[in-house]
C-alpha cells in the first residue's frame, strides 16, 4: 500500500500505473479514477484496495491522483510519493539511509522513501526517535496529537510527524485526545451524525465537527451507514477495514470503494488478470 502516514501505520507502499477501467467509467470521472488508483496501489504491493481507499485515498489531492494515473509503470507511480522498492527480503526494522531517506519494511517488502517527496510521508527528514526511524520534522517527547494552524502534528515514537490538512482543503481541530482534519462548528452537541449535502456532521465527545466531503475526497459526498456519517462515493456496500471483501470475476477485481461497489478490469490497468492468494485478492 501507499505511505507511512502517521495515523495509518497499517499502510505500506504505493505503486500505481496509468489506466482506466471498471463499471464506473474509468479515468474520466472521479469515482472511476479513484477505483483505478486504489486497485493499482494495492495490486502492485500485494495489498488491499479497500484498505487503501479507507486509509490513504482521502489524503490524495487531485494532482496526486493525476501523477499516479499518468505514470507509465509502477516504478514511475511510486516516484510520485518518493518510493523505491529495494531488493528481496527485509528484517522489519526502519532505519535512516541518510538525513532525507527512510529504509522501511512493509509486508515483507523493502522500500526506500524520500521523505520530502510527498506531504503524506510525515515530514521532509528521516529522524530516529525512541521507537525507531520515521519520516518527520523533528524529535519529540510525549506521544500525542495537536494542531498548529492547518497542520496535524503527531508525536509518535519520539518523531514528530505532520499532515497538512490544507493539502486536501481542510482545517485541523483537536477533539478529546485526537487531532483530525476537520472543522469544529459548535462547542457542544447531542445530535446524531447527519449529512447536509456534502457535509458530514459528527458529534464527537460533545463537540460538533464538520467535514466537507467534496474537499476531503475528490468527487466524494456524505453518506450515512448505521447512523454514522462518512465521506464516500455511495452507500451500496460496507467497506471493512480489517476484513475487506474483495473478489475476482474472471480478470476483473470487485471491491468496495468507500461505499461504492466497483469493478476494475485488471487488463485495463496493466496486469495479466485477477488472483486470490495468501497475500490478498487483486490484479497480478
């Protein structure tokens, strides 16, 4: 999968190739482009397209998606995020190759990350903290999250990692112990989650927060699932983060893209076909 986002360590590395496909119109519309991009990220890295869509897709700007879809191959798309896949095998420990390059191991795949290449990497420098090496901006003492303007700051394992919420058109706000990319609209609330057009309105720890899904997710809107408001593309399916349901239909991959049941023709995005194996179900 894609990157070492401070709030999403389940993710690994990203690699995408140009292409279009699926029942959703392919590269010409936002949902089709998102479906292709997520499928390619997961397939190139033996990961889950559903998981990538939940954890990483909202961090991508339209320019990021353009870079991914215009790349000639996986290596080119990796370069959009400063990633290079290394040799075979790794021991699982992160280390700094130099002041700007992180060597990491994700899902048994060694990867080198140029920290400054993409805003979502956590920071421009490779820093070794108490919990190991990560991309970040500085060392820090106590683990925790806060905001500095539109920047979400996360001290994790002794490394201060930053996400620029403005990169996806949002503010940063602290609610309870968590800092997230959204806006606080009321100091107190008791109402359940709701949608107001593309706005997802939540009541968290007695504080009302609002996320503009059209800003959070390229082409996205607000939907409700069992009383929870989320940013997505539809309410046709329930995306499972820990146990994603992905299937092969011949050479086509079907999965849940943030509430939309989508298909991507693996041949259209540069693969031989769709395969279910011990790693994951995806294009190979």
